């Protein structure tokens, strides 16, 4: 993954998007702090589909067990894959 300062990303945004379009991932720093990661759109779609598949499996398991979800289970499901 390429790392770039926010000021440089701002100055060369078109070139940055070209790199991302070619499949590179870019970490954007503000000072020493990582504030963003720019990834190709296909990466986000792939992750989203994987999360939906995991949720489908969980829903089916819960349906077969005949029980509901606790609040902590809902939150854990929502947050899975975010870290």
C-alpha cells in the first residue's frame, strides 16, 4: 500500500485516482495520523458482498434455532468486517 500526505494527495488527486483505478491502495496521512484509505471500488463491493453472505448465514442459523437476537449480537454482526 502506498502512503501519501494529505497535502500531496490534494495536489495530485487525479494521478492518485489513476493509481487507485489500476488497483493500488493508498493510505492518506495527516501529519503522522492515518486518516483515510483509498481503495478501488471493486474492493468495497467485494467486501460488501462477503458481509451480506455472512449475514445471510447468521440469519438462517438464527431462524433454524428458533430464537431472536440480543442487542449485543446485532451490534457484533453490524461491526464484523469493519476492523
